[in-house]
C-alpha cells in the first residue's frame, strides 16, 4: 500500500476509535435502545430516498442488518449503559473477529489456517484476562458479557454481509441501516417505555442534549458514511490482509481518547489482556507468503483479515 493509503487507513481507525466517545455522549441523554433507533434512523431515511437498493438476496440483507445493526448495537449500548468503560468496550467489541472465524468454520465450512488458530487462541485468552480482571475488581461481569454479546452480533452480521456478495458494498452498508429502526423501536418501547423515551427528548437544547445530537451525527455520518466509505474504497484496491490489521488501531484510539477525555484508566491486568487481544487478531490477520502458488482449496481459508471491519 502506498503511504497515502496507509494514512487513510489510520484516519479510519481514528474515526472509529473516537466514535466510542460519540456513543458515550448520546447515552448521556437517551436510553440505550432508543439511542440505537436514532442512530439508524438518521441513515435509514436518506438511504430509502436516494440510495438504490443493493442487488443482493433480501435474506442476507436482513441477516446483515439484524446481526450488525440490531444485535451488535443493542448489546453494546446496553453494556455501556450498565457501566462498561468506553475504552474497554472498544477493545472487547473486537471479539467479533475470533467469533467470525469460528462461525465461518462451523457454518460456512471455511478452513481455519494454523495462524488463524493461534491468533484466535491469543485473542480469546486476552478477552478472558479482561473479563477476569473486571470481575476480580468487583465491577461485575454483566457489562463485559453484554459487550461480548455485541461482538457476537457483529460476527453474525459479518456472515450475512459475506453471503450477500454485494457488488457495491457501501450500498449494502447503507441499506443495512434500514433494518434496525423498527425492531429496535419495538424493543425500546417494551424495555424502556414511552415515558422514559419522551423524557429523553426534553431539553435537547441543553448542553447534554446538544452533545448527544452531535454524537448521533458523528456516529451516523462520520463513522458510518465517511469511515466505512474510505474503508470500502481501500478494501477494493488492496488485499484484505494489507488493510484489515489497521482496524486494531481502533481500540488503541478508543482507550486513549477515553483516558484523555473521560479520565478512564485501566489496570495492569486489563492492559495485558488488551495486548493479547490486539496481538492475537494481528497474528491471525497476517497471511504470510508462499514460495509458489498453491492449488485452490476445497474450502475457503478464513482469517480475521478477510472480515468486514465497520464500526
């Protein structure tokens, strides 16, 4: 990759890392399930009006939207609202990579490379260390498990996105935003209730409300449209193994900005777990070099580098 393209990949990682601060701002005003509704409505309305529907089977569009849009963000936002630190959430959400590797092997019969197995083991060990540290510190496992479930939802969305095989991936990403609003609104009304939702819409002109609206705008426009647009452009021009490792800068940026802006700190054990997670995904995403071309295998090989990386 030329230096200019590497810098673009770093810019995307920074955009996605800062996105966790934007989510934190939105959750300061809106209840979590309703915040997910607003996040996707901002994209769904202009998408329905101006973006052609991607030429993919509806079932895979729905699978992508339900996994990536509904399950990932419902659990992520619930975990953050339950007390998961913003920076650690950006790390734990990377569990989507090992989850996708395992699900791809189990459901799509994709063959895991030895390197992917080693990377998966390191990442799982790192997540276990972070979870153990949270429980040992008395912070409770529930927020951690909720964000972990968000990573599983992302991985299910990855499978739907992969099976869709969209000729225009950005169109698929935008149309995915059409799926979550209705089920998430039903969930918000059932779990949070009309009264709590109505209260969150009051005083939007106050500082907290304005920050929440700015956070929603950042998440929808900057993180999704700009970030995913640049990422899709890079993935179309370079091997996945050259681009995907840059996504591991996301938790680095997320944890750093949470420390700088929110004053969040992590202990030594959590830092060790973070290094294991990041190192595991990086190990699994390296494709290596072959001395000579190998015959095409009967089953696809899968590594975390082959996965869509959108936040």
